[in-house]
C-alpha cells in the first residue's frame, strides 16, 4: 500500500489538521469532523444533530443558499455529510485544482453559517422525507440501528433514536441551532483532513489563509456516556406492518473501542469467524446446516467498527421464516458461541478473516473519500490517524485464545434481543 | 457566550470572494490491453497499482425469452459458486478468503455478472476459482434445493420494498410483458426450478463468446491476459452468449397510479426514450440530463427539495441497454405533497424544453461531468465497473479516456436541442405508487390513470 506520509499539526485556534499527500491521481479529498454526534443531543430534541448537519449546507456569510453545492459541483467535485453517534463529518472530493475552493467553503461555514428560520423549516421537511424514505415507508426501517439501542441501553444518549421523532424535529428553533453551533462547532472541537494530490507547504499556506482567522472558542467538555451492561437478557418485540418475514437482532456490550483497542479488535475477528463468508460458523450452522434463517450477519458497531466511543455494540442479526421459533435460533447461536468459547478457532479460520480484512482496508484506502474520512475519524477518536495503517497488522496479531475469550464474554444473561414481527396479514 | 443566529452569521470583515480554481494536472494515462481470446471472450486488463489488489468483472450476455428463464437464471446465479468436482461451497469460500478475495454472481434480464476482487498476490487463485465455476459448476441437488427456498424468502422481502414495487410497476407500464421486465422472478416459478434445469441453462448460456472480462489493479496487463488465457482456456463453445433483443420504443402515455394502501410516501418513476452512448447527440444529452436532475445542483433538486421540501432525494438518470437508452426520473414524496410534486416535475420538464440550460448551467454540468469521471475512476473498483458497463456496449478504455474531450466540445445550443428533444413532458410515461385514497388531488392535475 502506498502509505501516505502523514503530517499533523494544530492551528492557533485549536483546529487539528491531518495532511496525507499522495499524487497517484490528480484529485483531493477534504473533510471536517466535528466532535459531536447524536449521543450529545438534548432530551426533547431527538434528531437535532442530524438536522443541524443539513443546515450546515444551507449557506454561510460568503455563500448564499445553494451556493455550497454549486461551487463544489461546478468545480467537478462531489460532497456529503453524515451524522454518527459521536461525531458529524462533512466532506468533498474534487479535482486537485479545486483544493482552495473546498477549504474556503469549509472555513466559511465553520466561521459564520447562516442559520435562518426559512432554511430550518425547509430542512425539517427534507429530513422528515428522509425518515419516511428510510424508516417509515419501508419494511425493516431502522433495523437494527434505531430499534436495538433502546433495548440494550438505559440512558437517553445511548438509547434514543438518532433520526429523531417528528414532534421533536418540528420544535427545533433557530435559537437551538445557534446554541448548538456555539457549543460544539468550535475549531478546537474539529479535525480538518486533506488527502490526495497536493504539496504539504501549499496546503498549509491555504489552510492558514482560510481557517487561521476562525475565532477560537472553548472546546466543550466531553461527557462520559458510560452505563452498566444489561443485568439480564432484555427482550423486546417491534411490530412492522410492512415486513413479510420476522427478524432478530442480538446486542452485546463490548470493550471500549478507544482505551482497549486490541480487546475491541478481538470482537472484530470474532465477528468474521462467526458470520463472514459461506464457511463461517453461523452461516454454516444457521443458513446451510439447520436452515433456520435466510441471512445472518455479525459485526462491531451499529454503523461499522471504529466510528464510536464507548459504549459500543456487538450485533448479530438474522432474518427467518415465520415457522421457526426465535428461541431455536438463539439456542443455535449460543451453542456456536459456546463452541468457540471452549475450543479456540483454528489458524486457518483466523487467516481467512485476517486476509479479508487486509483486502477490505486496501479497498477503503483506494477510495479517496473513505481514506480521507478514516484518517479524520481516527485523528478525532484516537488522536492518531496512522492507526489506520497499523490495523492489518493488529488484526493479524489476534490469537485464537483471544477470540475464544471474546466469544466467552458474549453471555446470554447480559444482552438485548430485539425481534421484528410482521403484523398479521399486513404483508402482501 | 451566547450569540444569536444573526451574530453567528456575520463577521467584521464581511463576505469573502470565492477563490479561483488552480491549475489542473492531467490524469496519467492508463496502461491497458484489450484482447479477444481464442474462445471468443474479450478481456480488458488495466494496470492501476494504487493498492495491491485486483478487481474482476465478468459480464455474460444472458437474455432469454422462455417464461421460466428468469427463475432458472436466478437459481443459477445463487448456486454457480457452490459446487464443482474440485470444490464444495466451503472450499470456494476458503480458497477465496485466504487470498483476501470474494466473488459473487447476480443476474438481470440482460446479463449474468460475476464480480469480485482479491489481493494481487492471489490473482491466480481468483482466476482458478472463477474458471472452476465457469467450466465445472455441478449445481448439487441439495444446494439448489436450499438456495431455492432462501430465494423465495428473499424475493418476498424484496417485493415488500417500495422501490422494488415501483420499479416493477414502471417496467410493466412501459414494456408490458417483454423479457426485459422480468427483473425478479415469481416465487412460484422459482419453487419449481430443478437442478437439471439449471445445469442445462449453464450449458446453453454461460458462454465465453460475446462475454467480457475486465481486470483492473496491481497486475501487469500482459501478464493478466496470459493468466486468463491459461486459466479460462477450457471454457469453450462455438455458440455466442445471448444478447437482449432491442426494446420497443417507449410510448408516451398517462402516468399510472398504483395503489399501495397505508403508504406514507409516494414513489414517482417517470421514463422517456433516449439514445445510446455512441449517438453523436449523447454528450449533449448527458449534460442536459445533469442540468435537469442528474446531480444535486440541478433544477429538479433545487426546486422540489431545496425550495419546496417535498423530498429527500430526486434524480434523473440514463439507463443503457445494448441497443439504446431511456431517461428515468425518480423521486419519493409524502402523500400530502404528491400532487404538488407532480406539478413541479412537469413544470421543470416543460422548462427544460422552453427555457433551456444557460451558459452558466452548461459550464457547471460540464465541469461536474469531467471532474466526477476523474474521481469515480480513481479507484480500482470504480474504474473496473465503469469499463465493464462500457465494454458490454462494445466500447472500451479509449471511449472513457476520450470522453472529457467530447464533453468539452458540446455547445450551449446542442444542450438546448437535446433538452427540447428529450425532456419535453409530452414524451414521458411512468408510474406513481402510493396510497390512492390520500392522492385524490392528482385528479385535478390530470394525466394520471388509476390502475
């Protein structure tokens, strides 16, 4: 892999900067990660972090509404943003001639976004359509990312719906937006990442020119979202009138992804051994052997690994026939986990997982957008973007005994079990 | 510190000017080989050693007019990688996994597509696994039986998705029962597919002649081609793979309202006849389409999303088949604003014809088309998929590298001609899927027939 030489530094206003030059293709990626996600939104304002992400595209002091999109696209670039449990990212990928433009656009909205009543009302409507599209009007909407957390977690930050309820979204005010911006969108609470075709000196100069005079504001205190794991097996059922088949999601608590990274990676490898590929344990047992389920998957994180702080979730999900009793599936899963807990996986099983992860990370690195975002997220969460490049080595260093120990910790007496039940006669 | 939104939105210095674009460095040329092997398989290998991986895309023309073709083809795709004399399902997965690889097969009314990737060091294994499936798939009875059952459940789940319901309704409305509409077989047809049917279909239709294999990554093209010739030498037939026959032209007609009681959102799927990539008018049409709804800063998105808040996503795109292309206009809107959205979509279509894209709009879409081509082909996977899509239309890497010049040559007048010729509202047909009881306002607008 062409590992970019990484340059890290901090501007006088506290903005952290990561530069990863690589001249393979004449394109650049620019991202800004803000250290606030939907776990930080207040009660009564569910969905606010995501709604605010939409507003950040609606104009700033130098940019009328729609100008942000037009300037990026007329430079030949693409853009997006996304809201996660612990951070919100904004990014664009463009031909390298447009680097200064991208920096200008990100700096302008970090300095002085236009937060207006008209744009807020318009984006509340757009977000409601997004929720109708992705959750309310489709089967399995929000499964499991919205539906599992309230079963596994007790406290509002961890348990609530990050897309938000319509009644909460509708009550959002411009004053809420101003307070949220002033608290969380300080330069000292953000990471700027530039990856791709540029020179370090040239980029540093442009970054100072555009971000240097964004006024410093205090970095907000980051609260702990820690809470104890469930004291038993907590079950919950969700009736889905659009779903034709039942589904189940298991949620387990896992080690702190930041402070106990290697312990966390054990679970990543365990997920691979359990469910990655036709030869994996749960595919063999549940899909092809006992033929209990149509599909099964396992993984760390509700949106993937390395993108949340503690507490994070290990999930196993499956879709199954209405004739099958969910307890039969749970028993089979528990038996497979027990087997791994008592007998460590063999070397070839781990070699398969390790090689597939190496390939996955190469592919991620090859896509400039995912490379830029990974470097920014690792700077934000771990204070170390180079960790991205050490992951294949760390994954391949995991031992069979460590995977076995991870399996042993997935206890049926401390987990969430969410089932989706098709409403009787509703599906066609 | 508590500032108002007004205070946040301005600084002492005031608005700043947009910086100009810098000097754009050109992409380095692609080193590639494009060759037809003795067995009739066209192989395109491109050297792009950005990461030590190899991406593979095989496209086999796979059309069939037998009413059972779609069901058999679906079972074939689900089981082609589950058994040969050398490998069972687990051995397929193990051999691929050990070289960081994956392969999967999907089928549609036009193509059987097998795609995947592996660490470049595992290139020979990847080819060996592919060759084994192409020349030796046995379709074991128990695998066919198992996949048949799972397919029936997956089809049931897929058919509950509004996007699938809408696509099926559009296909039927614009093409009747043409084989092109059979994108997802009936569960009852899948239920009666036997292993012997699938084996016969493989023998008759999984053929090298007329198929294309694209390889992009960290392998020298000459070595890649030689390796393919060696590995796939046993894949032989005198017959050619089965190309989808030309589709009938789309007939403009009323939109069909498909009732989905209880729906909280309506799916719009509109379509009109377009032209293929080799038509001299194509670059102008590509730009006109972008200006209408092909990217975020388009007329359609700025109107119905950013102004009206009717939708989260709206887009127009071109769908290519071997002999032509169609325009698609898609959006999803809440029931209460569905009629309003239809009014605006028709307005924007009419405006394309009557008030064509300005010079500034054309400049924007031109830059976007050139720039996004550059970014989307900068990864191995993106480049492989783009080349595979072109190759099946008979085009190659040259078409891709020359396309920026074609886009630069398009005039504002040519875009206006394309806008009038292809976007006039009278050229469209389509469907709206939603809760008809909540959509009575559509009657006032007309041009919509309830199913």
